[in-house]
């Protein structure tokens, strides 16, 4: 599949992010060295719109796959923790990574740690939900544990990335038809559900290579894998989703 339509939009925005970070890197390095955290955050946060969108999509996929239940952190929270990690470790930035590549690497680490903790807390919460009200109240008083009800809502901010998957898998609409738009929405929902079936690592590879439009060599540096492996996973995910979209059973289910 030709990725030109992605490169002309999402890829161009991501490349603009990269250029902005390169131009500001010296200033950011100085702010970190001087311990000016407030100014560091103020200068770098507006440059990272594409990174935040990337985090948002991975969070949504984890939620749909039920790796986590009610989301506690938003994409903005994960981004802030990523920026904080960069601020605290700026002098340790790998010399073989561009600033943007390093930030995506840090974001992946931050998100992975968050999901791991959420899986653990969700498992504990599921066990708490089997207790009666009195037992839970005792635990809350003694251990300050709250047995939260099952959440099923994500912030609108964390759900609005359908256009990117639409660009990747579905040909452009030829007419402004409300019925066609409804069909398109259903197709996008199936795409997102299909992507959620892959492992976190496979989704990350696909997001970086196909949606963020990083060259395979750069994805390899971010994830410490070979460009060949990046290409293999990217095509595996793409072809699997396309097969599911073309499956009669998938269309019937929608």
C-alpha cells in the first residue's frame, strides 16, 4: 500500500515536530542543566503535539484490548511524565538518538510502566470486587484501598484519532454521503478493534512506522530492533487488518 497520503499529512506534522525539537535542543539542554524545570516544560510541551497523539492512540488500544480498565492517566499525564524523565536525564540522552527519537523511547518506557502498574492494580481491584461491602469497607479503612467500580468511559481527548487509521486503510470518500460516512465510521471502529488484538510491541512498531512515518532505521533505533524486523511487523499488522476488513464475517458483525 502506498503511504504517500500518510506522509503528506501525519508524517509532515511529525517531521515538523522533529525540526522544532532540533532547533530548540540546545536551549532545552541548557534549561535542564540549570535546573529550570518550569521553563523547560513551558518550552518543550508545545512542540510535542504529535507525540501526545501517539501516546493517546496506544492508550486507547490498551483500553480496548482490556489491558487496563478505567483509565487513570490521560495522554497528557503520560506526556508530562515523559517530559519530566527527559528533564531529569537530559545529560544521559544517547548520542546515537535524535532528541525526538529519544522522547518517543522515553514515552514507550513510561507507557509500559504505567500499563504494568494498571494491570496489577486492576487485578487486585477485581479480587476486591468479589468481597462484600463490609469487607471492602474494612480494607479501605485499614489499607486506604478504594474498590472502584468498572469504568467504561475514556476522555474525548483520548479517542479522536480515527482519521489517521482511516487514511492508512480506507480509500478516500468520493462523495459527501451521510450513509457512506456512517459506513466509514463502522470501518474505522473495526480497524481500531483489529489493531487492539496485536501485542503492545507490534502496535508500537506499526504506530511509529506506518502512522508516525518514521523510517524503518529510526524505528529500529528507538526500539532496539533491526529495520528488517520493523518492516516485517509493520506489514504483518497492515495485512492482518486489511484481511479483517475484507472478511464477510467482520462486515456482518459491524
